C-alpha cells in the first residue's frame, strides 16, 4: 500500500516533467521516407527478382526504345544492365506515356544507399546493354539519343546541388559526361536530344547510362525518365508517333476493383456495376 500511495503522489510529477517540453516545443516537420515499401514488398513476393538476368549476350541492334510501360518494378533486363531505377506509374506528373523510371536516393532493394550520409553523392544508375553502332554505313551522322525527363514529379524536389547526368562509354572503355541538368522543382516533362556523331562512340559495344546526384540517405531527390530512344535516321525532336494513355486504370467496375464473375453475373442489372466512361489524357509526340 505504501508503494502504491507513493506512486500515486509522485508519478504525475514525473509525467509532467516529460510531457511539458514536448507540448511546448513540438513542431511538424515533413521529411522524405527512408525507404520504398513497394520495392520491399515486391522483393518479399518475388524472391530472387533482383538477381534475375535474361540470356541476352549479343550487342543490341537499333532501334533501342523503352517507354517503361511494362509490368514490374525493375528495368527491362533485355535493354538495361542494372536495377537501381524504380519502374512505376505513381511518381510522375503527367508523363508522356504510362510508366516511368525514377532515380532517387535508394538502392535496388528500396533502402538508402547510405542511411548515415547527409551528403550529395552518385546514387542510382540506369545503364544500357552494349549496342552496335559500328555498322551504320551511310547512317553514321543520323544517330540521336532522346529522352524525356522531369525533376520531382509527385515526389521530392532535387536541390540545386543535385543533378541528372548522361554518360557515353567510348572505345577506350571510359565513361564520358555528355549531358547534365541541375536539380529544380517540378516542371513539365522536357525532351532532351543528344547527337551521337563522334567516332569515339561509333563502335560495336557502345553504351550509355543515366545517373543522379542525390542525398543518399532516403527516398528523395527524384528524377523521372520516360521514352528513351536511341535510333538512326532521326533528327532533333523526331516524331515518336505513339498516342499513349498516361494514367493507370485499375478497374472497369464503378465501386470495386474486382468482383467474382459469379457475383457479377448474379446482379439484376450487371451493366449498372460498370463505369460508363474512362477519362485519360493522350499525349501525341
């Protein structure tokens, strides 16, 4: 009884000492997430996905095209070598086509590259497989790399110290910076065009890659990429000739994402369970 009486008389004083500073100095702070739960969940549901590589050993032939619209969260391994980029349909703001590749401060497993670092460092890579640019003949001067890019999108703003960079691998096996843009707040997707007419890059085994400079301790400093094209007989801002939807449409049902067919068939008026229209934006380039 003496112990209980002591706790009753004195415990509230200690609680006040603990709680008062919290109420006096509390402040809301928005910080980026430390990881990407979608990638972590995907890994649990698809064990071994990170180590999966296709049996593509030969150099690729032109055209090289990827609009990142395929299912899955990793770059298509028939075109790309690494798996840092996050393929998704949720980080971009009004992309040219559905699906983008997002570069951030996380590794391929959805965790920070370095959770203890607060500095800006090279974070993600998106590296093409070797490509044959050595047998172009009369098309030597007509090869262009083009892509769409967007800082931030629906994610975190890359600061001015961050950047998105493109590199080419030359005949001497050296990676050379050929294009870059500093971090900035959300903008509409912009298209970049790089003319590949230097003979140092016109060989069988040429590669290009993207990388980003970011704060590598969390899910931050986002860059979105879409519609990467490397081809011959092209010009600056050449037409893509692809009218594509840009939004994911989960279901044709009006109230549910899915329904057993037997339930649907048993409805008195099945058509009433369906949406009457789907709204989307088609961007033609």
